[in-house]
């Protein structure tokens, strides 16, 4: 900002001081200099048209410089209108108090033109830098908000349901810890009798993890559906894991990886063929029985070793039973004292709510997990997917 565009306010109850300081500011090229006789007038003028800087006398009748500062601070105006205190040599203790309240600098009386130029220039430069930081922060926040919307739009929100006449009930939720996250889930049809479900967790957080998450989710769908189209048969989950792993190991300078549980569910029989690539074991929902971890054998995560081998497994979901697949953000959720939610508490809560339909179960479990955390900031993404056979 050019000095001729800067709006300054000189606040002093002494008319000689006001006049002298105003003249010196204009000699320095600051053409828009206004004056106020006391603190009340200064606050009223600044509220109407905020100034780029205020030169404020410490000792004034009616309302002192300290009281003006306290009000500007309470109204969060000091960042937009930085304050330079004007003080006599005997008022330095009061000046220190003003600096503690948020004043940017001070000018001793009588006014030194060189010091005036230097301190005012420094204050205006810091104000401009803060404004630029705010603009950049607002831009980044807007971009991250849009990135969050785009990421959440990548995972499905419409799920197979008994209400639609299907012999399966599926629902999933994802709560990123930051604006964007590294968890993923998916649910899509291979054919009229087969459903693919998946839950994954990228090794990192934030934007890098979100991009790797998008890459993983796209590879899962593309590899599966293109395999079916090319061969006219369903692939084994391990074949898809192998293809995905090969691609994720390429162009991966940060050595990121993803744990992934995914499987193909036969809607007629309830048989799920699956592969567990280093992911948290799912929990079986077996009616009146306590929830129990699926005794799967883990294969390596995807993106770690190009030559990794993946092992298929199979589980049958009987009518009235289901499965909960989570990311490790669920058991790792912390409460204010530092304790984690844990798998034991998850089993206890599932004993109470595990009988609910899929959508109700993800909602009830999310409420319990975040209720446990209270005001503790979320440190990891939280994802849950429930699949049930009626």
C-alpha cells in the first residue's frame, strides 16, 4: 500500500501535540491523517471507518489509552487497526502495560522524525503481511473445504437395503480427522448377485493421504470391473489386491501404503470371499452371541512390496448375522484423560447396539465413539461399514 493511501488516526488531548504529529506525518507522505481529541472520539471514528494505524496518547481524560486498547482488543480490532502508543518518558511503565494489551509499538515525546518513519513503516508492513497471511489462509481453507466435499463425494451414500427388496443391508460412514482424510470405503455391484465391499486406511494423514486414498479407491473399482469385463468371470480378491499393489508401488516416493479389507459377497448364499491386506480385523455380529473378531489371516498392506503375495479367505454370513468393518481410528479414539476407546469397549457397545439395522448401527456406534471422546480433538479418521443379512 502506498503511503498516500494509508489512513492514520492521531489521538491526543493536547492540540499542539496533535498538530505537530499530523504535520510530520504529512511530510512523510501520509496524506490521509485524521485527529481525535480523546479516546471516545477515537473509538467512534474507528468504528465508522477503520484506520490502517492509530497513534494513541497514553494519558488522556475521559478515556485513557489503556482503556481504548482494552476495548479494541475486546472487539478484535487490533489486527485491522494496529496501535502505536504516544508516551512521555515518565510513562514507560504504562507503555509496557499497553504493549502487553496488544499495542504494536510506542513513540516517545518529543517526536523524532526518523524514529517516527521507522516505527510507523514497520507497523504498517506487519499489518500488510498479516492481511496477506489471512488472504492466503482463507484461500487454503476454501480449497480444503472443496477438497473435503470432493473426497466425500467419492464414497457412496446410497447403499443396498432390505427396504429396496434386496437380501442384504449395508451402510457406511466416514469421519475425517482433518479437512480431508486417508480412510476410504466402497460398496458396488459386480453383477446382480455379487456385491463388492471395502474399507481402507492410508498410512498418512491430510492431503497426501487423501490423494493416495483417491488413487486406491479408483484402482479398486477399475481393476475389479475391468477384470470382469475382460474375462467374463469374477476375480479372486487376491488377484485384485495383486494388481492394485503393483500400481500403488509405482511412483510412490513417500513410501505410502494402505491397509485394505475387501471382499465379494454372494447375495444368494451370504458367502464372502475376501482378502485382508494388513487391515483391522472385522467384527462378526452373530445375533445373541458377543461380537467377535473374524479370524482372518492378514496379507501385507498395499504399496509396500511389489512382490507381495495375497491370500484369499472365505466367510459365510448366515441370515440374521452381519459384519462390522472399521478403521483403526475407532479403537484409537482418545478421551480427555488420554485413555483410548479400545476394542474391548467396542465389543461391549456392540453387545448393546449390534442388533440394529446397518444405518442405525453406524449412527449409534458413531455417537458412542465420539461421545467417549468428548471435547478431545480427533486424531485419526474414523470409518465404519456394516453389512447384514436379514
